[in-house]
């Protein structure tokens, strides 16, 4: 057991003792259910220490804190945020242009194009099945006054 591990263990046991005292008083004032719930919270710090989650939680907290300090004080982080915004605008513009292009050429008038702009042949029986299904759908829509 290293010194570092002993320090984390001491922290875990101190938290458990503190939570145990709080649990005792809650059990006395609020009853058994509150006491059992508190007992569950009381053993969690030791469980977190034994599984390594206690140290991990502190490392995550330290990393988030370091990132927040960098966010405030480093211009390069702000440049990264601006570039991420530019990327978002570019993706949005590409989507809008792609949608506009799809609206300009209706699907019924456009030839069936595959990769590299080559015409593709429909699968056998696909036209007959597709036309029959579309006819049924169009009839249902006309029946409900939708055109």
C-alpha cells in the first residue's frame, strides 16, 4: 500500500465517519427508513476508495477545473471555440445547399443516378411493386381530401 493510497483511504474513512454521525441523528429523528438510506450513503466513500472511483472523481474534477481556467485565461481556447462555431456554420450551410438542390430537381424528373453519376437500373419487379403501392397510397390520400 503506497502513501497515496493510504491518504485516499483516510479520506474515505473520514467521509464515512462523518456520514455515519449524520445518519445516526437522521435515524433518531426520522426513523428506520432514513437510517437505512443514510447507511447506504455512509458506506459509499469506502466503496469508492476500494474500487478507485474516489481518486478518479477527484482527477475528473481537477481536469474540469483546469479546463475551465484555461477557458477563461487562454486565447487559444477561445480561438478553438470560434473555429468550432465556424465548423458548425459550414455544416449548416452545406445542409441547406444540399436541401435546396434536392428541391430544385424533383425525384420523378431526375434520372436514377448511382455513384459517379452513372444511370442505375431498377431492380426486377421494383417498378411494378412501387407503382402499385403508390397507386394505393394516392387513392387513400384522395379519399381523405389530401392531394
